[in-house]
C-alpha cells in the first residue's frame, strides 16, 4: 500500500521533529493532507479493481473512536473515513439526473388513497403542505427515494429495493414544493414537541421571493416555511428517508452558504423514529465528527 504520498508524509514528519513550535501546526496539517490524498488515490485503485465493497468491510473497524493510533492504522482509518464520505455522496440521490418528470398514475393513486387526499366531489387532490385541493396535474405524486434509482441504496436504510414504489416512499406535493424538495432547497424537520413534520426552506432566494409557490396563487415559500406536513392518524412516510434527505439538504445549504455552521449544527436527525438502528455508514461518520 506504499505510495509516494506516504514517503512525502514521512519526510514532513521528520521535519516536524526538528521544527520550531510555530511551524509544527503547519507541518502537521501538511501530513494530514498528504495522507488524505493517499487515501483518495488508494480508493481510486480499489474502485478500478472492483474491490471497494470488500475492502470497506475489512477496514470498517478503523472508523471506531478506539482505533489504533499508529501511522499504518491512522492511514487505514483515513481510507475508511474517505470511503464513508464517498458512500454518503453516492447515497445523496437528489440530483437533477434522478428527477422523474412524469407522474406514475398507479403510484399517485396509491398515495391519494394512503394519505386520504382526494376531494370526494371532484378529481382534485389536496397538497400535503398547502392543505388545499388543486387539479390533479398540479399536485405531484413524488417519490422520496427517487424512482430513477430503482431502489438501489435502500438496503442501507433497512429497506428493500421494491420499497421504492411503496406508499410510504411518497408524498403528494404541489409542483413548486416538489421541485424545491428534489433540488434540496427545502426539507422536512421533525418537531418532537408537537410530533409533526414541518417544512424548512433553506434557500434564501426562495424565502425572499414574492412569487407564489405553484399551484398556490397567493402563498410564497416564506408563507409555507414551518408549515406542518399534513398526515392522517397512523400514516407516515418512511421517516428514515425524510431524515436522510433533510441531512443532505442541510449539508448542501452549508456548502452553498445558505446557512452558517451554527445553523447547520442545530440540525437533528430523526431516523431513530423508524424501527432499526441508524444506518451503519452514518454511524461511522458520526464517530468521527
């Protein structure tokens, strides 16, 4: 596993020993960066060999807070953490390429029935955020875990691939809200006091816009911020997926400077509302943060 990057790290480590105190912090940072670069290089090699999954299973122990601190072990730990980071990126599936532009009639009908959102006097559907009836084509039957994935990745959350078309993997949202959800401009947070899911708009451009959010002709994104997600008693979406979407949305908002670090730190996951433990790849990174 030796690389030129590791050799450079050794050279910098030798320099640290002889350095004055003012230079030590800078040199330690240089070592860390070299080792991270080496970790990425090794990952690329494993990926080319089709061996990442096997290697990941082998070195997971190095993500533990109690992992050994020797140089070789530290390097393996960096590779393990880099793999967890890459897995998180892969499982952030809310990208334009995953967006489905055409509703599935069957899936939409199942959501209408499950969440009881049909107008008994017409074919109109009630949006689960705006809580108003609108023409059927103005309310989207939205997959939370996007249909274009064909369920790939759901096993990380204790679900099966065919759960992608289950009612609990969907929401009925006005078209403007659904687009903002898919674009990670808004998400749903959990309010434990009132035991409700609430809308959280993170894109300041949306919050400042005076344009009504479709299909409403009056309400803006600022108006819907903090509104509850309307759910019938005893019916809920896959909360572990909503929580992961919210976590990805907050990460995106921080990267785009929509929010600052203190605001990011207020985010609390709520995947523990679902049966089963927090997904392993999230536990691994939690241990490091």
